[in-house]
C-alpha cells in the first residue's frame, strides 16, 4: 500500500480541516503548542478520522459516523451557564465542590475555586497554562495510545479546561464535580490535568450539562496519581445528543497508589469512552469499571488499555453493557504486562445483556503478557435475559415490566456497587431506572 | 521467585536443534522452473495433466495474488519472502507410479521408517484388526507416492486419493467443491496456494457411510527451496463420518521453508468430520535460524443440518505458525469444535486460534485452547466467535489458557466475540499463569521430583485436548510435547 496516497476526505474531515484554518489564530497556546496542533491536524488530513480498518476503531467507525464537523463553540455568557446548571440534576443535592467548563472554557465565576484552595487544591485555567513555553507536556500522549485519532482531534482543537493540583497529604473532603456545559452553539474540545500529590486523595465527578448543537464533545482527563495517592473518577454521560461524544482518560499511577474509575454511559447515541492506564510505581492498584446502556441506533464503546510496566501491581476491569433496539455495544480491553513486571495480577470481565433481537455486542478482551510470574484472567459473556429468573419473579407476583427492571438493575449494579463510591451509587442507580422507564 | 529456577535452567539448556527428525533423504528429484509466473503455473498444470478449467482457475488466482498485499496483522515477524526464488514443483523421479510397496524407492521407505510410519507393516496389519487400520496417503514432497488400503476403501465407496488423481478421475466432484469453502481470493496465502498448489489429499465419503478406518496423511518437506502448497479437500456426504489424521515432520534445513496449505472440509446433512493434526516441523536451530513457515488456511463448512466438524491440533514445530482452523456453522443445529495445544520454545512464533461463525439456528461451538510458551518464544491465541442475525440460540463456550515457562517468552490472547443475536449465548474465559508454587509444593510434598511434578502439571494442563485425539495420535502428541519442552517436562 502506498502510504503517501492522499485519501479522499469525507465531509466531516473537510469541515474539520476548514474549522482548524478558521480557528487556528484564536486557539490558545505557545509556539510549541501551535506545532503540536499543526501535526495533529496533518494526521487527520493524511489519515482521516479513525475508521474500521484501524484496529482500535474496528467496531466504532468514527469516520462513517461523523457526517459533519460543526464549528467550535464560542464563549458562553454567565446567565446562559447559570440557567443550564440550575436545570441539570446530575447528582441532586449531593454535597460537592463544582468546577465549571462552559463551551470549552474554564469559568471561575461559577466555580468553587476559593473553597477548594482551603482544602489544598489549586485550580488554574488550562488555556492560560498552554501559553507557557514549557506547555508541551500538558498535551503529552500516553505511550500505549499510538497515533490515536480522537486524541489527535483533541490536541488540534483543545480550547481549554482546568488544571487541578491537590497538595501533598491533602484529603479533599467532598467530591469535586467538573462539569462541562454546552450552550448548543458548537463543538467542545477540552483537556484537563489533575495532579494528586503524594498521599493526597481526591474524588472527581465528571459530568456534562446542556448540549453542543451539531458539534462533537471531545474531552480528555489526564490524571497523575503520585505515590500513595488515591483517586476515584466517576464519569457520567447521559442525554440523547446525536453528535459524537468522545472521552479519554489518561491515568499515570505512582507507587502504592490507587486509581479507580467508573465510566457510566446512559443513552446518548455515539459514545467512545477510552482509557489509558499506566503503572509507573510498584504495589499500586487500578480498578476500572464500566456501565453502558444504549438503545435506538446508539453506540456505546468502552475501550481500555492497562499497561503493567512495573512489577507488583493489581488491576481489575469490570464492564457491564445493556443493549436495546438496534444499539451496538463495544468493549475492547487490553492488559499489557511488560517483561519483568512480575507478580502482576490482572482480572478483566465484560458482560453484556441484549434486550432486543437486533442489538449487537462486540467484546474483545485481550491479554498481552511478557512476564511469567503473573496471574491474568479475562472473561466475556453475552446473552439475553434469563427467562427462569423472570419467571421466578413473576411467580411471586411482580409484574413483568418491574421484574425486567429489577433484573437489569441487578445486572448493572454489580459493577456500580463493586466500584464502591457510596456517594454516587444511589444517583447512578436512579439513572438506570430512568433509562429503563424512558423506554415507554 | 519467578518460575522454578531449575526449570528455567533446563529450558535454557534445551537445544531446540535436538530436532529428532532432522535428516535429508537423498533421492533424485525433479524440479520445476523457479519463480512465480504464468509460465510456472502452466508448467505445473501441464505436468499434472490437469483439465483446462483447472489451469484457468490457477491462472485467475495468480492474477489476483499479484494484486494482493501481504497481511501484517499477525504477531509474527520474518524476513520478506521472495516468491520468485522458490520452486513450485518437485517430485521424486520415477517414470511410472509404483504398483506395490516393493517398487517404492527403498530410501524413501527408510525415511518413513525413521519417521515411524512403517508402510509395509500397515499391509500386514490389514488382515488382522480392521478397526485399528490407518490408511496412509504418503506425500513425499509434492506427489503422492504410495497409497495403501485403496482397494478396501473403494469397497466402502470411499474415495481417498491425491488431488491430482481426483482431478482426473472425479473432476465433477472437485469442480463442485474446490474453493467453495476457502474462496480463491480468501487471503494472501490461500490465493497463492490456489495458483500453485502441488498436491494433497482428496476424500469423499458417500451418503450414509461410516469410513471404515482412520485416514491419514504424513506430510514431508524434503527438497531444499521447495515451497509446499498442499491442498486438501474432504467431503462428507449426508449422514457419513470420517476421521482424518494429519501429521508433519520435516528435515533440518538452514533456509526457511514456506508451507502454505489450504484445507477445505465440507459436511453435509448429519455428517461428521473429525480432523486431527500433529505438527512437528523443524522449528529452527537454537539461534532461531531456519525452520518452517507454516501459513495455513483451514476451514470447515457445516453446510448441512445437524453436521459436525471438529478440529484437534497439537502444534509443536515450525518457526512460525499462522493458522486458524475455522468452522462455518451454516446448517441448523450444526456443531463446531476446536481443541488445540500450541507449544512454543526457542524462537518460535505462534499466532493461531480459530473462528466459529454461527449462521444457522441452534448452532453450537466449543473452543479449548492451551498455549505453553517457553524460551524466547511468542505464543498468541487469536480467535473469532460471531453470531449472525439469524443464528438464534447459538451457543459458544471458549476457554483459552496459557502457561508461561521462563521470563523471556510471551503469551497473548486476542479474542473477538461478536454477537448480533440476543438469544445467542457466549461465554469466554482465559487465564495466563505460570505453574503455581502451590501446585509444585503439593506435588513435591508427595515425593515427586521437580521434573515429575512439572510433567504432571503440564499433562494435566493439556489433558482436555489430548483426550480429543485419536489413540494413535494421543501417544505421539504426548511424546512431541515432551520433546518440545525437553528438560523442563519429563
């Protein structure tokens, strides 16, 4: 194959390239960032959006899905943002701090930065940080990601985000909600870097409110978990928006640290939730959970690479998927164990429940192992609802609809409960019920 | 402590060049023109007196092949193959086909003897115990030299002959089924095979016949620089049964030898085919030099209702193994099975697995794969299980386990599980581990030596698959695994 052969651009690719030319001058960043943006756009120009011939996107053809590329959203007004925030109910009245990123830009006026400062957390505007001469590492790519197309799109267009730094030993008392707000005026492209210093702990709630019109959301969360630190990141993606919703988590985990995450997808039509987890210190643990629900023509893609580059680390991956109508679920998970990463313990499980005849599930749980003294296992199941269980419940007088709800809830709750963040369990389970109720 | 130190030392101490079957038989052989061209294909086809349609079929494949790019997705690496440096025709020089074993070149017979297939003995055995008879279609380089038991099989109506012969005697059958499971342009190496396949076995089991004996082909790659392109076609007509054994050994050579075979199985209504392979080609010397490239396309089509195809393989040889024996479960209630042991040592690279494609209703499949990697080898299981829209009530159970011996080897699992039908029920599980200290401790406590303990544990690890092999092969398979891991397992 001739690599230099120019590809024929789709409408979306043409739009994105045009968008870049139009936005280039206004996007934040120093000269070095401009260089990174240029090479990311060249990648899109040369290779196009990721498509099914790219192994990592075999089941999630972004090139075929994205029909157009809307312009980037302009700045939002405070009133618009307040109205959307008042209307959203991500976690009800859960006591939490809030950081707001509206139309891709950090909004200090509606964020709890001063209160967080009291807890040892500094909050900085990501777009300002990008103008430093040494800002390149703010856009660093995980080694396991290769030339990922979604990350390239993010680098090319990133508008802003936040930098959170939790100081050494600080245990932040309340969860911090990082909420993305869209006012319906275009694409949101953000990147945030969250550094949790030695021995500190932080709980993050990543939520999304409002909508983006015809534009995509592309959000990257880059977690740096220092030695002995603890992070729990809960990502809630709900709603019915049509444009592509692309999320990336990068986690770099030090020694004796813990990183937990839950990617919760309820309903929007095209979601790619990808995570790149890297161990850099020994005796650490990563627990990655996923709950996906999709219906209609929706696509829910959970993609994950856990890189055990050092010995003595444990990882647990547990993913649940429920599909209805003609929805498609995708799980691609890979555990890498580097040579000499002895005593690795990796356990991966993916389970899918298909509620309709036409739903589709693709599971691809991979193991790539180069060390001998390890215990790694993976499991994958897919099937329909167990009629015996349904019969059992109905025989006890529970109406069919309710019995089905109970069974789906029980199926998904396994992952939510094992995730074990009590603050959010109730809220997420309510989401599952809402999703099921919305069917009728 | 990673793996038992002693085990590691022993694995290191194993010279993979202890290859038992490394010898060259000096028989005059006739070679066709070097290089891959229309001329070569015509020469080959003419040499075999093939009908015109077959020559065209080959030429068409060659044209397609020229337009294809070599696939690079497998986890194997090797220097680029120069297809123009290969010979596409080699046959032992003999003017006429031998009438009996006496007429066969004694050196050839001696070769087989070294390999442990005493053909002469087979004839004697013939009258004794019909149940244990094995019919051997011996393939020495490219041409079937001797076929035993033909007469007996004929009585049952079974056709068991070389593909070249089948092309002459049963052209309609060949024309109907050849390329119907593995299409000409299926993949790079299958297309190459379609263009230049030299010979292979043809089996046809008529309706309602249970093949009276197990059929077997021993492949032998002998002539230097000879790519072997075997083509096997097995058709089990309605309600029939056949068990086919394939075993391979090759002499030691410095140059890499290419083997790109195609095996097609067709099972019609209620028919069953059991295909077993023990593969022990030269894996390369201790520096990883030489060794066979084994790029094989094997596929079975459960075309009829209630049909069944079962693949069992023991892979211990070859420098590179790249094969995915698959089942297309087209007929309702059909069943596919795949049992595999893949042992890699030294610098061997294995990328193998299976595909179970559920198309019909109530189809079921079962995959048991056991990979053992040692030395500096790489062992990958790559498999696909898919249920299409109409495959209601499809069932699959997959288990793939890997065992690692030593720090320098790799074991990978790449399963694709695609369900497009809600009533399809798929279960997949995979584990990777070393021999656990607990297991060792338990065995040692009971007075076993470390050697014996490892042997016991490895045998237990592969037991599920060994049990699926026909008796003759089970013994050979166990022996081969021992040779492959010599020093670390007893």
